[in-house]
């Protein structure tokens, strides 16, 4: 310990005597370590931080898959009951689903995110209400008791955080519910609390209220807690037995394709962003490696200048191991200082990082510096010190004492081994930089392709406003149709409105509804799943969706007329590839519908082909009164305007309120905002990878500038002789640039090989861009080589101007 303290004090004195070197090294490392800490904090907060429940590793999600597909579906009410009766390796099993509730609030209403759950759900998470009681088994029997548990935020916002409201009645979708409890402040089963776009439920009710309808389509998610000591292998073995039981409820042939599986509950949260975040973590790790290479080069150059000092210490009796320890201590001090400053940069950088992140980034409230971030910074600082300090320390401690003592006090040794090592570091820097630039280039190209991809409609200028019609007042098609017609009529009368419509089951570029379709006379007698939307007649005009064949819906397409449907071109390609579908009949669910028109494809996701989609008149939609409590997806008003659509936001809300003030509305958005949100994750990746690649390019350019400058200073005497015997300035320029170009091209060749490996990792994130696109690889390589040659040109010009008289005197 005494020796270590001596090394630390001596190292601090040495670094203090070289303030410029120390400042450059610390700032370079602070930038790399701070960026790594910031990205790690996001990755840890979103993906790795344990969920705030006791023993979260025992929580699993059960789902069924069809034909080994990766998409997992929920279960139905019958299957949930089977699982609960089976038990097996599970301590508790509960179901849950999502619905929407309209809460009567004064003269208006507020739409709530509801989560019907089966009794025992909160026991699985080992969380109990802050006030009141949990659901009891009898609350979930039969059709379920009309009782509700409030979230803490709803209780505070609407009930003034008054415990006396426990036991009182509220109106949800026009039906009385008794409040029986309030959950704790920070409880959020999805881990989404604090997100900019909150996804936490507002209210919980018994699952039995919706089990017959929500469960009939396999929409019940199943959460379970494993028994203590149960291993994954044991659960896998039990899943086979349970799968056989579940298959008995399916038709022969279909049943054999169903498999029950489970995943850790935490893996569900952030599953979409997981690969993107780990790519970013790897990318910023490469940036830190480049920074380490630069600092190692600085230390190698400085070790050459300290050659005489080191030789004297060895001559006076210092062992080489003792000297190695001292030099490594100096590099560690630099890295620790960089780590401290990096923490400060990470603290301020996190705000900017979260500002760039998608609005629905899960668990954003869990992204903050804590002991794990501090531990990460400390460990990465130590490792960084070892990485960039090891090679210079070994090189310096192995130098020849005699040769070092013969050198002038101000001249470095210029050992061949040191020069080779510096060049290898530069080659590595450029290889890594090219990999990062390629990744950024691929993401930029993908983003550009997406921006220029037509979504199938004209988003300019369209305004959308969601609203929810649920409850006994709107439980039939005539009631809903009357509301739609009245609202559309009032919207069309607003100044600047060119077209207005109402759409149910999702906007374009957002998740929509689905239905089963069967084509009479087709080879398959079963139903295929297709997207569907319920619309009023002006929808296609409002959205700017072109008619390809047939006609649009008319006001005469009423409940009293024959049922009709409009399909998109993707539907025609899938089901009528050889004939005109207009006037053909298809079955949507149990309804026979005549195809009266074909419209252009509208995408649900910009990076995927448009799915086969059916559109039906809202006036002809069928409604089941048993689905009274399932107002999860909103209906949405869409208007096309000749003025700035945002200026109509208040007028749209007033038009809705004038028809029924108890119908709640959601956030008003332009379709440009919807389009932008659909690209949010790609924008985030492109921006950060571009920043990282630019930083890597800057660091690599600085690194090669340092190496070539040092080489020029070492060869000053040689260059003076060349000039004295007649070498021209252009010859000296080519001599220096050739040395730099050799390093650049070697690094570029290795980088291209690494880029091909990276491309495989990014393949699933690309859109209409080949992972090995030759144009992108050529552009990135040319950019890197050009910038690097520019960095070499500065010391090369200095070499051109060497005065041979001064150079011949150089020592």
C-alpha cells in the first residue's frame, strides 16, 4: 500500500508538470467514458434494472404460438381456467387484458386505461392496495362484480386523494362501479410510469366482466409466478404437458400447430427497442476504444521523450516491474480523472439523450444515474486505464538503458517497436471508425428510404382527434351511426374543412383491427386474417387514398342495404390475383359482403408491405352489446383542411362536445405527427449512430495527425538531408502522405471486413437497403480516406517547409 501511495503521488507530480498533455488526455477520455455511461444508463434503466416487485426473476408471461411463429398470442378464458386448475410449476396464475372506460366527470368525461384482471393478479406481483382491499375470488365469479381499484394518479387527480371515496360509486361507461381500493403511488405493472406517453393503467376491474368477449379471441394475457426453486428446464418440460391439454380445444389439424411457451416478464418490457439499444452500446464502446488508442499514442510519444529519465531510474536500481507499475499507475490516474469528468458529462448528457428518445420509450423514469452507473463508470475507467496504459508501459519499461542514456535530453528514442505499435493503433482506429461510419451510413440510408416511402395517403394537411363511444348509450350500429353522421356534418361546415370522416379500429401507420375473411370457392375453407377498418363515406377523400376500381361508399350504404366492402390492392393480390374482385362476394366473419371498390395500399408500418385490408361502412358494422366494456381502441375524426389543421383543434373538440359533452377526446395530432412518431425509433438510432460515427472520425483523424506529426519530427534530420541533396517539396509531400496513406488503406481494408459483420447485426433494422450496399461502403470509405489524408496533409506541408540548415543541426 505504501508503494502504491508513492506511485500515486509521483504520478500526480508528473502529470502536473505536463498540464497540456494531461488536459487533452482527460478530456478525450471524459468524452468517451461519459458517452458510455449515458448509454449504459439508458440500457440498464430500460432493459436490465430489476422490476420493482419482490423476486421479479420468478415472474413469467405465458402465451401460445402458431406454427412456431415468433409472434405470441394471448389465451382465451377457457384456456386460462385450465392453466389455473393445472398449477404445475406455477405458484399463482392470473389473466389480464386491456379495455377502455369513460369516467363521468362533472359535465364531461375522461377516458381511462382499464385493466381487467383475475383474482390473484396483485398477489403474483406481491403488491397490495394502499387503501381498501384486493379483488376476491367471488368478485371474479359469473359475470363479475362491478368493483374497481384506482391507480394512485387517478385517485389524486379525480378524487383529491381522499380515502373516504373508498366504498363510493363512480360511473364507468355509464354503469355504476364501487371503488374498493387504491394502489400505491409507484405501482405500474408495465414499468412504464413516468414515460412521456404514459401507458400505466388508470383503473383495474374484474376480468370476468369481459372474459366472455375479450377472451373469445385469445386476447387474455397470462402472468404467472414460478414456485421457489423451479428451473427453466423444469418449466419447459411441464409446458409440453400443458400444451397437449390446450390442443384438445382446437380442431384437428390446427391443434397440432399450437404451442404454449413462456418468457421472463421483464423481457417483454422494451423488447422492441432491445436490439437497437445494444447496438448503440456496442457503437459507443468502439468510440471509447478509439479514444484509448489515441491516448496510448500520446503516452508512447511521451515515453520516448522520457526515455532518459526512465533509463536513469533503472540505472539507479529501479526494477523494470517497479517501473511498469509506476507507468500503469499514471495511466490509471488519467482514466480515473476522465471517469469523474465523464460522470458529469453523462449527467447532463442524459437529458439530451432522453429528449432524442422515442416518446414511448419504456421505463424512462428508471433512466437515471445511480450506484450501478457509478460502478460501471469506475470499472470502465479502470479498464480504460489498463487498455491504453498497458502497451506504453511495457514499451517504456523494456527500453535499452545504454541507448537511452546516449540520447540527447530532448530527443526521443524513436525505437522501431514503439513506432510499429503506434501505427498498429492507428490502423485499429481506422478499422473501427469505418465500421461505425458504415453503420451510420446504413441507418441514414434506411431513414432516407422511409422518408421517401409513400404511406399510401397524403398526410398534408390532415388533423386527427380520437374519441371513445362506449356504454349502453352507444351499444348499437344505429346509435353510433347517428353520432358519426351528426359530428361529420358539423365538421364539414367548419371554415377551411375540405373533407371529414370517422374511422374506427385504428389510423393508418398505427395498429388496426383484424377480422377473418373467407373467399367462397377458394381452395382453403378456413378463414384468413386481414386488417379491417370501419369508416364513414368521406374517409378516402379526407385521407387522400386513391380509388383504383369500382366506387367509394355512399350514404345509401345503410344498415337496410346489402352489406358492402372495399378492399385494397394487397387484398386483391392475395385473394383475386387473376380476376377483377369488384362485384365478388366474400365472408367477413359471418357476414357476406359485396366488394364495391378497390383502393390503393395504405401501410400500417412504413418499413413493411401494406397488409391485405378491408374497409366496411360504419353504418353497417355489427355490435355486440356484451362488448359493453371494451372501448380500448378509439374512433378517430380525420379532417382535410385548406388551412393549418392545428388551428381547427379547438373547433373539432367543440363540435364533438356539442353533440355529446360526455364523449371524451384524446390528443389532437396532425398526420405528419403520426408519421413522425412511426419513425421515432429509426430517427433515434440514425441520430446517435451518426454522432458516434462523427466522433470516431474526428478522434481517428486526430490520431493519425498525431502519428504523422510525430513521424515528421523524428525524421526531421533525414528530411533535411533529402532537401539538401535536391529533393523537391512535392517529393517530400508524397513521402509523408504515402506513409499516412499506407496506414489509412490498411485500416480501411480491415474496417470493410468488420463492416460486413456489422451489417449482419443491422440487417433486421434496415429497409430497402442492402447490408452490403456497395455505394454506401464506397462512400463511407472515400469519406474516411479523404478526411484522414486531410489530417496527414498538415504535417506533410510542415515537412515541405523544413529548412535544411536547421534540419541538419536537429538532434
